[in-house]
C-alpha cells in the first residue's frame, strides 16, 4: 500500500497535482471564464408618413430665336473672310458627323479648309439662333483647348456668328479672320 501511495504521489508530481501526502486537499479558488452567446431581437416600429406633393415644374422652354440676335448668315461671314483675302477653300455645309462631339446647336454650319496650313486643316463657321446656343458651342471649344494643347483652336465670335479655326494656324493670321468678322457691316 505504501508503494501504491508513492506511485500516486509520483503520478501527482508528473501531472502537476502537487500532491505531497495523503492529506485532505485544500479547496483552491479558480476563475473560470464562460462564453455565452445570446441572440437579441430588437423590434422597432417606424411610422412612415407619405404626403403628396405637386409634380415638379417642367423647365421653361428656351425663348424662340429673336430677330435682334440673328444678324448674319454663314454666307455673310464667308464673304467677309474672302473679301479680306483669307483662305476659305472648299466650303461645304456641315453634316452631323462634321460636328464630332461638339453640341449640335447651330442653325447653319460650314466646314472650310485652309490649304496653306495642311491639306485637311481648316475650321468651321457657325450661325446661331440664340445667345445660349452660341455660348454652348463657344464653351465647348474653349474648354477643349484648355483640357489639352492638342485640342486648342482659335475661336472668335461676332454677334450670332462663331468661327473655329485649327490652332496650328499662326496667331497673326488667325487674328485676321477675327478682324474680318468684326468688320462685317
């Protein structure tokens, strides 16, 4: 029996029971952490009040063309450019494809070439029915040129006429086109 007790004591030391004798064990307080999962259901009552509102007003249609704004035709401008001795070759009415990404707001559009610049270089001459339409086109070309020097072009306005010319044209010559427009009477 004594041998068994010694065996139990040896086993106790091996497994960390710390038994040194057969004395009554002293209770040891141990803290046990227990994880408890709980599902909490929250019910909330929400009152939704729907009120009827009127239909938003439709945008005011743009004013119809005013005779005071429409002063010139593209033919008038083309004649002024030719009278100034400037290149305005192979002029033809523009199609929607000639507009590219530009707004399709012009009453008339004419595509023309400036052969001294290059075989396919030139510009566009537009007439507009309203100031708003003209500004839309002018802003398009100006912003395009600011976005990238590659897209820069000369843009000049006289009343309801806008001319856009390839930006590779030297400024001195481009300003002559502007002067021709400004001299229209």
